[in-house]
C-alpha cells in the first residue's frame, strides 16, 4: 500500500514536469523548428504516461475486487452474523443477541447437492420432537459434498445426536449441517468450494441406519431444505431464496431436537436420560452458568428426568 502511494505521487509529479517541459518546447518551436522533434517525443511520452496511469487504475480496481472476494470467503456473511464465529455450538446466535432480519435474500445459483440419495425422512414434527432437517439415503463411505462455497465452522461428535457432524457457514448467508458421518475430510476453519468432498456418509450418533441428516439454517433458525432445494433433480428451486422471519421459525431455534434424545420446545428443554448440564448447554447454544441462573440450580444439582429447564 505504501509503495502504491509513493508510486502514484511520483507519477503525478512526473506528469506535471512533463507538461511544463512540453509548454517550454512549444515556445521554442516557434523560433527553432528543430525543437518540433523534441516536442513530438515529449507528447508521445505524455500519452504513454496517461495510458499507463489508466492501466494502473484498472489493476487497482481488479485488486480491490480480489480483496473483497477473499474477505467474503475468509469471513463468510460476517456482517449478517455480527462477527459471531464459534466452533462448538449449532446455534450460538441467540445468546449473543444477534438480530434476525425480517427478510434476507440468499443466492442459491451455485448450489451443489450434498448427495444424490433419495429423501427418507422429511422436515417437520416427528412424534414428540421436531425434525429440523431432511434425511437422505446414503451408504457408509459415500462422498458428501459442500452445498455452496464457505468455511467449516463446526466439526464435532455427538454420541446421542448428530454423531460425527459438520456445519458450514456459506458466503450467501446460509449455514448447512451434515450429520451421522463416518469420516471427516476437512478441518475446522477450512475454506471449501461448492461440490468439494467434505466427509463420508455414515451411521453414527442417534441413527437407525446409514443416512445423511441435512439441515439448512439462517442465524440458527431452521429452514425446511425442501423449500430451497429440489432433491429429486438435485438443483435449487430458484436462483434466489428469500428467508422470511416467522413465529414458527423462531420457535424452532436451537439444535436438532433428537440430538440428545431430549426435547426442545420454544425456550424450554425437557431433561432426558443421560443428560448433563454441560451437554444441554452445548446443544442449546447456551452456558451452564445461564442454565443454573434461569432455573435456580447449581452445577452439581442432580437432574430429574422429565423436568423442564428454562433456556
């Protein structure tokens, strides 16, 4: 950047110097015809300098575009997510009080299907819990691909929930979740391209058969992936999807409800067998300290199965 400033100043000084010389040359040319050759040469130099300056401006403009593109991939949708970047929680945004806009346009033109398996379970209520994604049939070891360009935010394992899973924050503002994997092919904070292999399909966590649990989220709020993607033809329904905030979406904030065999309902969590405060806090995007304060308990309180905790 400093070199660019010095170079620009030098270029401007050089141009003004050349202009002064050209004026003097014109005055001399009236009395001495031989000066015309010098004047012609100087005019050519000036023309070359102006052309060179235009080329430098073009190069600077292209460099700025490159920098903006690099920033977009290094810090995907950073403004939308208020610079919140955590490598553990599925939905850390609620506790950071990140505002959810009433609507937001998501570019889906570069979508790549994570897998070509058919849908085995849809988004929506499932018995006593909410299924916040869709399930795609895969075989153990099948390649799972990133849906869009982005960056790996979470790479984690949940024994009673997602199993091995990844969360990718995309440059278009969407986050996608890939659960029940058998092997990771990427690392946390790694930049990935649309269609890049990121994992292998599996049957880990709370799963009764090999499949991919796939979620689409915006600022922690689950969106029915079928609203955005056509899983029969492996394309997005439209090049642009408009997210709209609704009460129904707000009520389904939090992680995949079956992750611990526990249930999330609005701002409540029902304790199930095997739960600990640390585990509940991680799944619900909160902290043990906050759970204790909201429920008048301590970190050593024995949890009673069936009790509802305020989140």
